[in-house]
C-alpha cells in the first residue's frame, strides 16, 4: 500500500476500493451520494464498489452523468443529494462523473447561478471550503480529475467553462487499477491520450514549478510505455497500474496549468450538435499545438524527446501523431464529425479559455483557427 499525501489524500493500490468505507468514516461522513453514469452501473462496477467497501445496498446513487457534464445534471445531482439526506459525495467513473460530483458538492452549499463560480468570470475567490467532502474513485486512467482542482461543465447557454479552486480538489482519491481492467480498447486509448496530453502541456507551461515538471515527465514516460500494452490487453494489471499512476501524475501537475490543446478541446467538447470525447480531441489537436509551440519550447522539447526514446531534434508532432494512430484513434477533427463551419467560433472561445494563459507561446484567435484548420 502506498499512501501519498500531495495536494490531497491518495490511496493507490489494486483493491484499494475496499478502503472507501473507512475513508468516509474518517471524514465524518456516513450517507454518501454516489455520482456515476449508467454505463458504470450496467457494467456492475457500482455493485462491486458497494460490496467491497461495505456500504449499505441502500446507498443513494445518481447515475445521470452525461458524456460531458452539464449544469442541468449538476442541479439534478443536488436534488438527489438532498432527497437522500446525504452528507458527502462519492464519484465513481471517469472525468465526467468526477467533475459532476465536484459541481454537485459545490452547489449543495453555494447559491446559484453556477456561472458565477467559473474561473474566467472571477469565480475562484467565490468558492469556499464550505462544501461536503468528495471522494473520487476513477474507473479510467485519463483525466486526473481525482486530484485536480478544476471541474469542467457545459452551461445551459452552451459555454463549457472551468470551475477552479483548491477547494474543488477531492478530499480523498481512491485509485484502484482493477476498476479499469474492463475498459474497452478504444476508450483505454482515448483516455490514455488525455494523460499523455496533460503531462506534456503541464511540463511545457511557463509557470515555475520544478516538482510538477519532474512528475509530468515521469508520468509521460509511464504512459507511453504502458498505454499500448493496456490497449492490447486490458487485463494486463501492470500496464493498468502504470496508466492509473500516469493519469494521477498528470492531475498532480495541473498546478502549472495546461495549454492550447485544452483551450480548443474545451469548447469543442461543449458542442451540442456532435458528441466528442475529450481525450480523443486532445490526441487530434496535440500535433498542431506542438508544431505551433516549438519556437518557444527550447530544451523542453529535447527532454520530452528523451522520454519518448527519440533523437533530441525529433519532430514531436509527427511522433505523437503516429503514436495515437497506432492506438487506433482518429487523426482529424473531420473524422470525429466536427463541422468545419464551427471552427471560427471555436477559435474565439479558445482564446478566452482559462488554459490559454499558460500556453508557452502566446496565441491569438487567428493562431487558434490555424491550429484547428491544421487538425481538420
């Protein structure tokens, strides 16, 4: 068992889900609301979590998490929390369920409208510690949201915004790689590329944080070595463990901020006309952003190349494009079904996204449009 205390309390081990009941007790909680999605319920994972942790079969469960969490789903979760007389929130699922759980906990004690708590609207200082505890139990190895200080939600008006605060970090993360062994190959690849992108973008962020940079590089190395194995054999517990650790490390480095990949994937993920997976979007957008950022990257690109086992002057964009293709992911936005006519609007949203401030090279609307076109 490895107990890690870095930003929050982390229980990391195959079988760690059995500790959920004890962690709730340590937080003084006894009536959690489990926030998840219908796919997780259908896969039997909620029953597995309840049985392993010793929670009562009558525990309140909200399974209405959409593919990309929404303001409406957050309010529905709050209603379930209050109807169940709950005192805490347990997220079981991928990044969407974890982000939604964070939003539910926020809205339980913080009056609406939700938009006022968005980072780009000055919401950071409005989010206080007066929130029920959240325990995150990830079932994918991708988002790092289990230790992240942000939740991404699509508002009723269509904007996908980040709600960021140290108070949004879950009280406990329970990382059990056994919960990921049933994830299909495609989703393993897509969520894994989310991890790869997190480690690269946080490492390239200009903010000074050598500790986070060391974690990012280690996470990147784990991910590129383990992801092809996890895709090829979902029951490879060693590969699943390394991927869960890499995803966790990507989340631990969010303190440095992300970059232009996420500036574009956030608004694209908020489109209502087509459902787009966040990790897949990141895989498609990453090459164009690496090409754009190269003039400002300096020796950091050489360090990434070393981790990837490449020559110092290697074309990282081409290498990551081929890596994603080998995993079976699409290469373009058009292949994902993104209409070309939305690209100008997406560029406008991207320049205002909270991740843009920590991209290593300043990007204007025209730059974002060029990167979107290059990814199309």
